[in-house]
C-alpha cells in the first residue's frame, strides 16, 4: 500500500455514488481517485472521459489490470451480478475492496465473497447505517426490540434496512419470519435475542428511513432522503472505508452476514416461510441484476 498517498480505483460509474464518493475523497488528505473503469451499461463514453479528467484518473479498459496499480478498490456497478467478478481480482491480490449494495443476488455469490475476502478486507453495502444518528444507537441492550421501516418494495432498496438492522444488532441473524398481516414486513431474530420488525413498503416520498429502538430507553431516528442527510451518511461511510483501507477495521463478517440476511428476507417474503441460516430456501433465491439494470436510472 502506498506510504504517502492512498490510490483508489473505481469500477463502474452507473449510479450517483461514484460522483458523491469521489467528491468526499477529494477533501480527504492522503487519498486520491487514480483509476477508473466503466462497462458502458449506463453512462456514455463522454461521461466517463469527463469523470476521469475531473479527478485526474487513468482510464482502464481491462478492470483486472487495475488491481496491480491501486491500493484499494470500489466496485460501484448497478448490476450486482458483476460485483464478484469485478471484485475478485482485487481481493485475490490483497487489495481492500468496497462493494456497493447489494453484494449479490445468490447464496453462491455471497459465499464467493466470503472466500475471496480471506485475502483482503471487504467493505460496503448500504450507507444508511453509517448515518450519525443510526451509528449512535447502542449496539447491545437487554430486552430490546427494534422497529425499522423504509421505502420502495424491491430487493435493491430492501438491502438498506437489512444492512441497518444487522449493524445495529451487532450479532448474526438466526431467523426471518414473514409477517403477511403488516404489509411487506418480516420479523428478524438475532443470536443475541434482539427481535426486529422490518417493513419495506413505506411511503417513497423523500426516501425516508426510520428506526424505533425500544430498550433501556426509547430512541427514534428518521433519515430523510435529502442531500444533507445523504452527505452525512456518505461522509461516515467513506471514512469507515478509509479505515478499512488502512487495516484499522474489518467489516467483512458483518457485511457477509447482512448479505445473507437480505437473501433470507427475499426467501421469506417470496415463499411465505420462516428462514434460518441453514434453510434450503436460501439456495433457491435468484435475484436478477441484469433485469434490474434494464430499468435503472442513475438519478434515483
């Protein structure tokens, strides 16, 4: 890893995240976006060229070749089926890697990430749990119940809440139960006994996420989809990633477990059945990232 300047490679400019993250990195001492690859699925060639010029980054035609020239990588493509193939050369080379949500759409993919991350720390997933008000919630409490709600009833957005409740719980999940009488909702139980009710089909207005935490006291957090709220969570998200790049933290186990939880939620909702980590129904989940990309807009 570079002793003076941490060089960062970005793979995929599909979403608004590369621009948001690059702007934050510009304000950080000791880190720079030095390399960019884009597959052309969403952005025009002109957009990619302009992005590289803005951040004085070298454009790569072969993403795997970038692994030899950067200290850390960020996989930010919208099609989650590209995430593991893009990230694996970097992880195999010992390069700490951020992978945007969701890691993947099958259990085999998540298992593949877990294996690849034996060589380098893996970071990523949703930035929502990094919002200062959510990050400030206690990570352990007795006789605790958590309620969480979000918007847009689809896997790509449900991952926000799966990641959030997993990070708050700070423990592996043990069971997911569908709650058919409460909209698109599930009850999640964690190994430490925390019970969580999560509802995914809340109003889309303002893109609001909410958490009600009932333990030693009652705490309520509302995260609106405003530019100010996004800035707060992205700032902490990127700082945590830089800590990962410097080997000062490793969120691999948490991210992998949260990703399996997201798949378990899909299995519970689609099959209307209770899911545990060893349920065969997890193997049956197949979420199509290419189909999602067909309807994707970078302005979401």
